[in-house]
């Protein structure tokens, strides 16, 4: 996508258009990578952990119930 190709076709793209196209491609690539990660996680075994790792409780109990 050189500037010469744009001039030959009669279309001159602005910097904002070039940046927007580059951003759109980056977002598409990121989405595809995340979809692939989700597919690979679904194909694996179920996660045996409950809550946060490290053995600490996920949240502090409400002291008013004590």
C-alpha cells in the first residue's frame, strides 16, 4: 500500500484513513487471536479451581451475619 498506488488509482488517502485502516486490521487480528484462545480453552479439560488461586477466600464475609 504505497502512496504511488493510491495516486495511480486516483484516490488519495488521508493519514486518518490510513491510521483507521491499520487500527481496524489490528482489531480484527486481535479478535481472531482471542477467538482461537477461547476455542482452545473449550477443547481442554475443565478447570478444577474454585475462586482465586492461592487458597485465599475470594471475598471477605459480611461481619453483620456473625
